[in-house]
C-alpha cells in the first residue's frame, strides 16, 4: 500500500464517522422540531437562529453536567454498557456503502470495508451484540425499572432478529450475494425497475418494521417507555453516558436507513440524474446526495411514525414478531425460492407479494373470528 | 365477594375487518394526520417571556393584604384564614391596636406580623373565603420567584406592597363569572337576584332562587 | 512409566501447571490465592506456547492468533472460577467472541458471524438474563464454594490431556510428512474438501455448497430434529383457550 492508499483508507473511515456523529446531533434536533410541529408547538428555538445551535448547547450540557454515579451499582459494567452500545452501532457501519462504491486501489471507496463477503451477516452479528449494552446497563444499574427495561429489550431484540434476517433472505437469494455493495450494484445495473422494492415490497415492509423494533424506536420502545419504566435501562444514567445511549440509538437507525436504501431502493441510483452511465463531472457528489436523500426520507418517516402509532403492548409486540412477521417472511422466502428454482419472470413477484399480504390479512380476520367463537363456546 | 355469573357482562372486542387486520390503512391515515400538522404548521403555544399569557379572571396567584380607607391594614387578626388554611402556611401574630394613636382609635386588634409561606401555599383561596372583612385576597400574579426559601415567605409589608401594585388591576381580585370569590361582607343583605356583576345565561347558580345554592337541572 | 513421562514432559508440564492454576482458583470460601494461581497459569500458558505454537505466519496474524487464543483460555478459566454468576456468563461471552476471532483467522467468516449471531447474540443474552434475575438475594452457597474442586478439575484436565495427546499425534505425523501440523485433515473427510474449489475456500458460496451437497443428510436430519423440538414446545406450551395461562 502506498501512502496515497493509506490516506484514502483513513479518509474513507474518518469522514463517515464524523459526518454520522454530527448528523446524529442534528437528527435529534430535527426529531424535536418535527415532533413540535406535529403537536402544534414551536420546538427548541432559543439557541441560535431557529434553534440551530441547540445540538451544540446539548453537547456542552452533556459534557459539563455532573457525572452521577449511584452508590448501589456495579461500577465496571455500568460504565461499560454505554460504550458497548456506541461501539457496536458504529462498528456495524463498516460494511454499509455511502456512495458509488469501488474496490479499485487509489479510488475513494465510499465504504469503510469494501468487498466483505459477509456483508449483511456481519451487520446482523454486530447488531446482535448491541443488546449487551442494554442488558448490562439495565442489570448493572441495580434498579427494578432498569432491569425490567433490559428484560423487555433483550426479549424484543432476540425475537425481532429473526424476521429482520428472514426478510432480507429474499434479496440475498435474488442477488446471489450477501455483500451489500453487490446487491446495490445489481439493482443499479437494471435501472429504476431493477430496484428490489418492485420485487420484494413485502420484505421491505417487514425489514423496516423489524429494524425499528431492533433499534428500540417508537412504537417499539418498550425498553425505555417513560410512563411505565421511568426510562427503562437508562434510568440511572446521566450526562455523557446517557448521551452515548441516545447516540447509539441514532447511529443504529441511521445505519438501518442506509441499509434499507441500499437493499430495496437502489442505493445511489435515481433515474436520469444518477444512473450507472452518468459520468458527468461531479456525478459522485450527486450520487452521494441521492443516497443521503433516501436515507433522510427513511429517517423522517421513522420520526413521523413515532408520533403516529401508539406504543405496542408487550404481548402484541411478541405476537407481531412470532405470529405475523416470521410466517410472512418465511412465505416470502419460499416465493423467491420458487421463482429462482423454476425460472419464472421476476415481474410476477410484485403481485405475488401482494397476494401473500392479502392472504395474511384474510387469515388474520378468519382466525380472529374463530378465536372469538372458541372463546364464546368456552 | 365473588360476582354472580348473571351479573357479569362480557365486553366483546369490536369486529375486525380485513383492512384493520393488516394495520396499514390506520397507519397511513395517522401518517396523513401527522404530516398535515407538519405542513399546516400553526403553533398554539405562547413564547412565554416575550408574550404573556392572558389568564382567565378566576386564576388565583399570590396573596395581597388589603388596606382600608385610612390606608391601614384591613386585617383584624381574627385568625380565620390561618385556621381555614389547609396547607398551614399563614402565621399571624396579633396585637392590641394602639388606642392612644388617633389612626387606630376605632380598632381593637391588628396583626403585628402577618406571614404567608408562598412555597407552602396551594393557592386554593380558602383564606379569602374565610376572611370576614375581605382583608386577604388572591391576585392574578403568577410569576414570583426567589433564590432562597426565606425570600418566598411574604410578610405584611410585602403583602401590602402587592395590594398597592394590584389594587387598580382589572383582574383583581380573582372572581368567577358570578362575581368575586369572597365579598360577603360587602353586601349588607344578600341580593335577591344574584350579584351586580354580569351573569352568563347558562349560570345555574345565578338563576337559583337562593344565590350560591346550585340545584341540579332536570 | 518414567520414560513415557520424560518423553512427553512438554505435553504434561502445561497440563499440570494449568491444573494447579485452576485448582487454586476454584471458589472455596473467602480465601483464594489469586497471585499464585496467576503465576502458575502464566507459566502453563508459556509452556503451551513454546511447544504448541502453530507454524508462524505473518507477524500480524500471529499476534491476533495469540491474543484470541489467550483470551479464550483465560476467559474460559475465569468463567468456571468466578464467584459471580453474571460475570461468569460474561466471561462465557468473551470466550465465544474470542473463538469467533479464531474462526475468522482461519478464513471461516460465515461460521464466525453465525456463532456471534446465535451464541453471543441470543443464547448468552437469554442465559445472562436468567442468571441476573434469579440471583436476587446475593450469590447462593453453590456459587461461593465449588463442590468437588479436585475431582472436577482433574477430570477436566485429563480430558484435555487426551485431546492434546491425539492432536499431538496427528501434528507429529503431519510434521513428519512435511505438512502443516494444524491444517491436517483427518482421514475420511478429504473427499468433502475436494468438492470445493481452492479459490472458494472459506467463502459463503463454498460453505453453502458443502452443506447442501456433502452434508445434505446431516443438515436435513438436524433441521427435522429442530422442527420436531419446536412442534413439541408449542404442544406443551399452555393454551389461553384451555384456561391454563
């Protein structure tokens, strides 16, 4: 490796990390502003013009605030937990492309670790370690609310990993690879109609839902619901350690936004302005911007959903994962396998997915009715 | 005691149709509502330090101690308010009025010290109702702060100063639509058709033959 | 006997040192001679290192191998000797992660990631939580004191000794044939490796192909057994409609 390669490597690592950390601070501001607008409020508007310096003020406050350490905790694990959350969330970003990727030497790769054969599997492996932060934080706090929050989080994350993994299996089978770059580039080669959303709409919906549950976002934030658990696993945390939990959560949803865009929405591809052929000067910047716009749209959708759907009850949450999403994901994978095996035209996957969805709805209605008649008979 | 079987009413969950069971239409409708609020953004909140809220007339803030026509403190130190106070925040030390002073010649008692702990107070207005001579009244002032606890214990001078500040304020003392909360002593006889202040049409209490007694309408 | 010992002292020495270390570390009331055990343990590890060091590759790979191996061994020892069951579960997680690192070094990324997802991600978390919730009133008697420390450690190290002895036999043969002592394939499995192209070795594609061609019966039987277990669990679980939930 030449010096040039080393510089490119370092930049490819440093730029996304710093952009993400800065973007997370502003995502929190955006979330506060959006929720204020939805509730007919003004939102933070004191620090700087339109409250634009609020993240800075928050950061200063988090750093300067007193470091509270309750006396009844397990110190080592208590300090370790937010670190694990932050580390795993950032580590998972290593295989996520953030622009037109390339693995040629001397070219800016737009991905931290290019050509990782594992790709998605690595992402899920690191994501599954994320729950250690929550569980250790909850247990080490030695607080019943925290322990309950951690218990809920662990059960939830372990359950939702299954539909999360199963929903991307269809895409993996279609692309014949687990590498996110390969999946993205294959869609881009086929243009707008090559986006996986046209073949796997059901899987995209399942992935989005499972990803929200995996990152403990509303309406799946049973681990930290303020009304019942005072904040759940981070009840006993304050100042920077609390901020690291929040940061981990935001990095997590940002990563999932990138993955959703790359797997189902064609990555940096957009008809006419950013295609495989577009080679006008500055095309790379347009491509990066297109991808970032898609990610931004996903994040805004997540934040809109936060104030749209009330929080699930815990049995509904588990029922959704085990009785709805896992069967649906399995049927979806079966459908893709049939298409691959018998060489059917993939254009029929869109009606196929819709048919599966409608069948699931009918089955849900029928089982709800028969369940009620059973209960009435008993 | 166990509930008898015939007394139990089973509530049936509402029937779920096809679209409800897929969750999606409800979620999309909800998204529409939230998005509409983001787009048609009309905040209903006030920017407090710049814009002061227009509080209703029955808002009960800190107390004042009224003065009579000779600018003396109106209070006769009867201890009714201190007795009525549910939060036990009023402390009065009564003293005999100085008889040799021509100013006090028509009074027997007066409060040598009168203290209200505004931090303990729950602003219920019981003191105002209990007062036989309308000496203590609540005001519309809500924005009082202090840096120490002792600063928030209002003594006689402070309470009189509150009176001087608010005596001409249109919102003081706090009153309901029917009239002042207290003020019984201002009437020599009970008015037959309610008080002189404007009465709303749907005020059942004002229409009653005996003012102040509310009878259920049929 | 004495000749056998003198012949195999390089195998027996680390085993004996390790046994003393674990025996000393076993929880037995308030007093533990950690320092002494640490010295014995380090000596044992060094003895292993000098005799059992794999053929040295690039420096970075050696460093990683030694780090992961040491993490796995030390984590394993601490896992069985720690007083606190929650810490023991965490050491278990460390052992799993270190073993995953070793898999990665041997170009088995799929195995590594799958182990992290299944073991570190799900099983140990559940395990950890059961332990954390079960220990409400301090650690129990059986956590403070090992029940049969001598017998347990002795049998464990006996097993380890047998394992290392057989490995050593293989390694010795392979080394004699001029091959790599640690990549020697046992007889009977060479046919499976033959179906994988050399450039595909360790990739996802080859793992999948191998699983569904060479080991298709094993995979199917394992899947069926798991399916039966799942159906059994659902059958035994209490039903809301039957009124026992």
